[in-house]
C-alpha cells in the first residue's frame, strides 16, 4: 500500500502562502491566497489527486497536509457551568492548566514542516488567554508560510486580541453552546466585522441536541449577526469524556433530514471528516440531480487521521487524532520531540502504518467509535 517517501521523486513549489506537489502517486495544490478584484483574499482551497486526475490517493507519502496541535488543555471555563456538557476532553475550571510553550511549539512545528504538504495548523485551545504564548504561536506559524486556524468560545476574548488573531489566522470557528448562543453569535459578528471571511460556527450534533442544531442552522437566515459568516460546521458527537452515556449520535433519519433541509433551503453547512460518509449517504438519499450529488460527495473528505492529518497533544506526543488519546496500543503516544527524522520516525512508524492500513480497510470510517459511522 505504501511507498516510502525516500523512494519517491517529487516537484515541490512553496511560496509564503501557497504550495504544490507533483509526483507519480500523489499530487496536491493548496491555495492559501487568491487574487480577486485587485486584492489578495485568503482562500484555503486544497485540491488533491493521484496518478491520474480522477484518482484519489490513499494517503500523502510526504507527510501531513494539516496538523492538529493542542496548545492548551485541562483548565477551561467553557460556556456553561463546569464547562460544556459534551466536552470529549472533560476540560473544566477545576483542572490544572497545561500549556505548550512557544519553544516547544517551535520544535514541534519545525519537525512537522518537513512535510512539504503542510499548509494548515489547527490549534487546540481551551480559552484564548489560557496560553500566554498563543499570539506568538500563531505568528510563528504564519512566518513559516503555514496558516493557523483555531476554535474558540469567545468567553475570554477582547477586541485587541481579536484584532491580532484576525490578522494572523486563516480560518476560525466559534463553538456554539445551548447555554449561551448569543456569545457565539456576537463573537462571529466581531470577527466578520474584522474581515475574517472564513469565520464558522461549530455545533455538536447528537440526537439530544438536534433541536438546538436546527435552531443554529436556521439562525443564519434571520440573525443579522451571522450574515457574513462562512458556514455552520456540524461536529459529530463522540462517546467520550462528559458526552459518554449522555449524548448519542443522531439516528440516520434525523441526520438525513437535517442535511436535506440545509441543501434544499440553501443553508450554509459544513461538517467534520468524522461525518463525511454519513453526509454522502444523506446526499444519495436526497432528491438532487446526479451532478449535484457527485459534486457534493466529491467535496467531502472522510477521516484523514495519519493519512493526510496528524494530531500532537500538549506534551508533544502524537496520536491518530484528538479523539484517539489514549489509543489502544499507543501507550503515551509517539514522542515527536525526540524524533530525529519526522517522516521516518513518526509518519512511517509501525503504529502509524498499522493505523493507516486499518483506516483504509474501513473505507476511512472511524476505527475508534463504530457508533458514529
């Protein structure tokens, strides 16, 4: 299945915001910026193909296209009493704060950047002020020609920090909780007023939260604070942390009903890769043209863990994804900080290879939580 990176020849193009790779088995184009009306606009489009344009490569042999790096964990005020009720990390105000220092982050990113495909970093945060190095972390990422993205609640945000973040980020998402949707909507309005075009809303989808999810989706039509946002991104609940036993993945019927409503009414929607195969089934059961179905499914991308993405926790340890920590057989994870050669020691580590094989055998459906498939 795999071809070692060192056996492949590739042509690589990288400028401060765009990158391209050409090889015999994997090709990609990441458009960080595009010119429109004489102005440079942050884009974020990624196009990937295999030996032929119609081929879908099983993984990137040169390393990840996107890295999920946790820079703060543990202590979190959240937006509800004791934190969000479905937090898969079980973060809360009474936990000890853990932060990745700027020096450690630089070490991590410098190693990950050995992948010429890496164009984006998703920063895993608790609150935006929990890690005092956050702005410098974002600045260092941008200086490396990589776009930093992140998700926040808005609870501890001030205007000065929002302006700094808006200047540095590629995209951001605001978590929306049933306990305080106005906080989310106000934060969305703030960032869109600052010109952050890729401002999204994140909402957790479960059978128990479906009524609230529909409220958020419909709010984009009637709430002026959301008129300039990009999309509502629906995240599939995982039976982990505080969500376990309390929140459950939606039934196929309710999920398909939600997707059909959005596509029929023109509601701007996105979803995580965990939901991609469910989304494809929903599209195929809808009354849409075959051409539209094909395009919608083509634009969705199932689980990317260790095929096109990588997760690094606050301690600099690698796991398949943020939901896979801990992960059976992985112990404390792969020590990225001790790795001499990221591609050889981490990307092609036997555990990474084993995970990749299993994921592809499942059609890139989640190996960890079969109930969300």
